[in-house]
C-alpha cells in the first residue's frame, strides 16, 4: 500500500510517499481502506517533533479519515466488512490502509459524504467536548471564538450557534470573518485591525463574555481572558500562534473565572462511552443538514506539501483533506 511517511523530523518537504506492507488486523481490530484523510494543524507539529505525541520513526501522519472496513480481527465487534466509517488515531491515517480498534469506529450515515465525515472526528469532536462537556454552554450565553475560520474555530462557530449561543467570531481578515458569518456567527471582530479586548467589551455591552474558545494562544490569550464576565469560562484548545501564553492567575481570582483545559485525546481514552455519544450526535447533525463540516480543499496524496503548507500558513478555512 501507499503511505505518506515521516522518516526524519522536519517540514512537509522532508516527507515522502512510500510503499509499505498491508496491515493485518489483530484481535479486536479492523483494517480500514482509507478514502480521505484529514489533516490538522498538529500534523505540522508532529512531523517536526514539536507535538506531545512523538511516534517512533518512521510513521505516517494524519489523525482522522473516512474509509471502508476491509477486514476484521478475532473478536472485533461493532462494525462489519463493507461498512463506511470514520477513523480516529493518534497518527497513521495518511496511508491507504490502517488497522485500528474496531470499537472506536463509527458508521457513517448514507446522507453524509466522505468529505464531511473525514474531518468530523477531531475538530468537531474536540469542540463538542469543549462546549458541552467542559464549558457546559447554555442557550443565550455569549461565545467568543478566536481563529474562527480554521478547522476547530469554524466548528466552534457552527456548534455554538447550533447550541443556542450568541457567537462572536474573531479572526484576522474580512474574508475569514465572512466565512464565519456564513456558518452562523452573529457578530464579528477583526483582531488584525481592532483591539480584541475593547471589541469584546463593546459587543457584550460591558458585561463581558461567558465563554472564550481559544485555539490560538499567543498575544490574543490575555486580552480574551480579560474580556470574560463573572464566572466566565476560558477554554484552552491549543496554541496555533506558536507561543504558550503566561496568564496572570489573579485574573481568574478577580472574576471567579474557570480556565479549562480541553485535551480531547485523553477524553477519548478515559471516557469512551461519552466520546461515542458525541460522535453519534455529530453525525446525526450532519445528516440532518444542521452542520456543514466545511471543507477547505481536497488534494491528491502526491500534493501533501501544498496541503500541509495551507495549515502551516494558517490559511485553511475548513478542513484540508488528502485523497488516497
């Protein structure tokens, strides 16, 4: 089988397409023929050795995909050969076939396309866990989303609006904000031009924001945190800006703020039943047309440098997919 392979740490140019033996399912496993693999910002980090997950070399990047079950190992249950499924793994989905625990697979409804399903697991899974399980977002609350046009940001805009929140999308250009608005944002902040803290204060009528969803970090974290209302919740999603901010803890004390870490990967391992319920909910919403699962672009496997470059430059407006 063909696979995108990282044999030395570095950038997209250091990757190569290789031919590997087809995997064989072990006990409880399924082999899935991958149709589309979704790329995420963390893939640019994992191939550089800068992510918390550090696979042994060589490895294939990619943490999610859509494909068809081709074979089952002894004792594998929950899916059948021929089922179309979504796959989640710490790495390895940028290959034509992957062996994964069958219990972690979710069947894709007929009305959900491969493109929608391929990028649903991580970005929307992370976001639903963040908003529902961690922040316990309630209808009528205000939700400020930083990086609102990227993969997780756009998911937060959509899910926040679907859950009844007033969504304030924050991004660095008018084009990105227009995309967020088309996916349910009620108000917009261009933090490339406007002062983020002042804009959020103005849009909240001076009351403050109930929930901040932050996958960016860097210089935007503290002004966003300062914008929270009494007992506001600040969701730490990631650090796409590259810098992990140092937050003055007195800010949390003054307003009774909760700073909540969102480690979706550990949630999946520790609370598999809750994860499966979230997956079913997301697929149902897409099947009903209530979530778009926006795709930025689909690339052939051979164009992996271009695809990863979109994420490195933070140009993605939705999911970036590789077709295998």
